[in-house]
């Protein structure tokens, strides 16, 4: 069933929706404002969670001392290695954390995270140091 209101044809469902919306906007403006504030706060929280500082990628030439369960150790600090981390060996071939030989000199790109270990974005091995192995040493802090 179609009806004509102010030049617009609307079916029964649209008419009911229109009445419900009119009720909330005209008779319950407080609820509309509360919902607006709630959703605005949610959007603001998302913006705060993704601050530009979190997305800044730093790059350094470092000595990777050791590796372990999901991370590497650089100057006594653990850096998290994720599945998305790109790891390149000395020849430029992409490898996994298991295949990474340490100790080595490497260019490491990473992001800082508040109250957490930094996350490696890219690890590019430049030179293997004496005794470099892909084995994980038991009791290694990495």
C-alpha cells in the first residue's frame, strides 16, 4: 500500500519508521543527544588509540645478540617479531625468525608501543658475527 506525503510515495514500513524517528527527535530529544554523545565518544576513543606516534617507524643499525620465542634481543631489550615482520638474510632473501642467524649486524625498522615491547616491522641482516647460528639457546631471554 502506497501513500503520498508531501510529494513522496512511502510504503507502510517507511511510514512507521518515519513516525518512530519523529517521536524520538521531537518528543525524546534527550535520548537523541545521549546517543549522539555516546557515538561521538566512541569515535574519539578510536582516534586516541591510533595516535601518529604509534605509527612512527624508527630505523637503526644494531647488533642482534639473540632470538627467542617471538622476539629478538638488541642491547638487552626485547623486540617483538610478528608474522607480518619482514626478515631478510644477508643475501636479501626473505626468511623466517627460525632461520634468522644471530649474533648479527642488521638494520631494524620498528614501532614503539606504549608499555609494551617495540614491534619489528623489518629486519635486514647486513653481516653475520662470529658464532652466528639459527639455533635458539635454551635459557636465552629472547
